[in-house]
C-alpha cells in the first residue's frame, strides 16, 4: 500500500480543516462511511473536501438493510433530549444496547431490538457488532455537527467581545489569532467507543488497498493503539518524526475555494517534494539525506508558500515495527464479549512484518 495514503479515524465525517492540513503531507486520504449515503438527505461527509484527494466508501455495505438502518438513525436522533452531551450519552448507550432517557417503554424496547439484531432472524455476534458500530459512528457524525454549531456560537460571542475590547483599546480591525476559540472536545469515553466501532469496520473491510497508515486529530483515539503496541512488544512505538503543519486560518485564506486550496497545496508539495520523499522512505537509509535536513526543507517550503510561521500545529508520525494496523485493532478491541483477552494477547507476533503507521495531528 502506498505509504502516502492514510485512513482517517475514528471520524467518518471529519472537519475540512483536519483534512486540508493532513493533505499537505499525505498524497490522498481515505474516509470510511458507516453505511451507504441516505438518499433522503443525509449530509454528504465529503462535501467541501477536495474530492480528487479523498476517497470515501463504506467498508461493510449494508445492501438490503440500508433502508432500515437509515430509518433507525432518524428515529434515534428524534429521541435525543438535548444537544451534544445528551447525544454523547446516547452514543455510548448504543454499544450497551440501551437507550438512556427514553420515556416511551414500547419505543425503547423496539429501538433496543433494532440496535442488536435484524428483524425476523438471529444474527451472528460479528454481524451484531458491525450493526452497532455503524449506528454509533453515524450518531457520532451528528454529535460532531452539534459540537461545531456550539463552537461557532461561542466563537461569535468571543468575537463580539473582542471587537468591543479592541475598540476600547483603539485596536479595532487588528488580527489577533489568540482570540480564536478552540473546537469543543468530545469526551474521551465517547472517542474510545468510536475507535472500537471503527475497528469493527476496519476488520470487516476487504478492500485490497486497505491502508496501513492511520491518521487522527484526537489523542484519545491514538492512545488505545499506542498502548496496544507497547503491551505486545514491551517497547513503545517509534516516533519517526514531528512536522509543523499550516494553521487552518492560513489555509482558509483561499476563501474556501477548493481549486485555490489545491493550487496552494501543489505549490508547497513541489518545493517540499524531496523532503517528503526522504521522510516517507526507508528509515536509516545510509544514502538518503538526514531526517533533520528534510524537516528543515519542509519548514522552508511552508514559509515560502503558505506562511512564515510560527506554526501552532504539528503532526507526529509513529511507526509500529512488525505489527500491522489490523493486529493492533484486534488486540486493542477483542472481537466479542466472550473472547479470552489473555489468550489473544499471547498470540505470537512475527519479528518482521508489515509495519503500521499512525499520524497524530495536535496543537504544539
């Protein structure tokens, strides 16, 4: 698999900011869809993203059960009693096959049944887990949208307060990025359940070009995999390098125009091409440039084509020598509730094998 293609996780409808930032390093990004799109009007998770650089697909298509899935999602969303916090509770309840806060007992019973099995037949544990995983990830998309709406409201309030304060200080119209409000953070327990659900889809994916590179902007998502590797190998993952990434505000200078963004990215990657080639090559190549030189060249390309810095965002790339992404997911989240975890963790791991990679986007 091309090491320049990464799979975003656990988000199935990621923000445009994280996609555009990561695409400065990666050639392409893959997005998982919980299910085939809803023809009744579900928001397109790839809307506003550079389509030529992203591929979105459902790794475990629902086929004949698609209508029932989308009907269930619409009913679940009608049962939430509040906004982000309540839906987060509901998302956790999905995996425990109970709905928190239902006041209609008959409706609650029917929805619990819909969450755990298909109508008129008993399904395997694996099929049941896949069904629950799809529901949780689809609900998480709604949670993210609600968080973004709340964050946008807080930013608007902060902006009004800033304008008033700047006027009092005689600084009206000045750009001060310190006033930018960070996005709301999804509770860690919800993120972990999302990673578990995502793992189910990854293990069900039969695409021959399934990536061995994961990318995320959530440390809570990376943590279970980093911990799983350390438990397997008795060694921490290898931090290959850390790179600065452009601030979303600098990228948005294109005015949201995808074509303008693609041109900006292309100009950067032309200059940074040799550095990217070094950083994605074989580590320790005696004939290749030193990683420090490649990082310096990357920073110069950012300064020349995007902004002079400082750059408040960075990407850390971790390697899992000898352990694939599939193995990490299997060890971090055993397949069924009845699995003997101690047996799984004793499965011998070959000394050499496909090395998974994980890119973590974070603030410096």
